[in-house]
């Protein structure tokens, strides 16, 4: 079959062991809920704790539409490719003016959720 030199075999076993360890950490990551019942998975990337909601798939991001009158907020999951939409860009500029670039976690947009729902509906219609 294959002739494996001792050093190469050990190096290969170490790589396999590290890969298994990473997969185990991802599979058995602790899960918890926020106050709204949204499930999150804690993952460690380069020694920094990051929290990724379970319902945010690859190619998507979460935002909160925050009504500036009564601070009511509603969470939305948007597609990344929608970021070039002029209406959504306008809302992102409003978010920059209102909250700055220092927001951590889910991005907050200062607008009534009904306005964002209309934009999302229009984006879905354009996609189809």
C-alpha cells in the first residue's frame, strides 16, 4: 500500500485530532435563548466569544426595526444581497446617524417595522 514515514504519520494524526476537536466544539456548542425565545449558539473564533442566532443562515443577517416613538422593536432576517437596495441603504444611513458605528450584536434600524416589512416585500417581489 502506502509507505508512511514516521514523522509524516504523526503530523497527519495531529491534524486529524485537531479537526475532530474543532468539529466536536461546533457540534456540542452551548445553546441558549434570548428574552424573545430566539435560540443562539455560542462559538469561539480566535479567542473571541461571538453569538450567532440559529435562525440566521449563511448569506443572511439579522436586524431590529426600532420605532423611535415608543422604542418598540421587531427582528428581521435579511439576505446580504439586499444591501444594495436604495431604500435599505437609506435606512442604514439613518442607523449610522442615530446609533453610529459602535453597535454590537444585532444591527438596529430606526424605523417602524411596517416600513421595513414593505421594503422586504418589494425585495421579494423583485427577486421573483
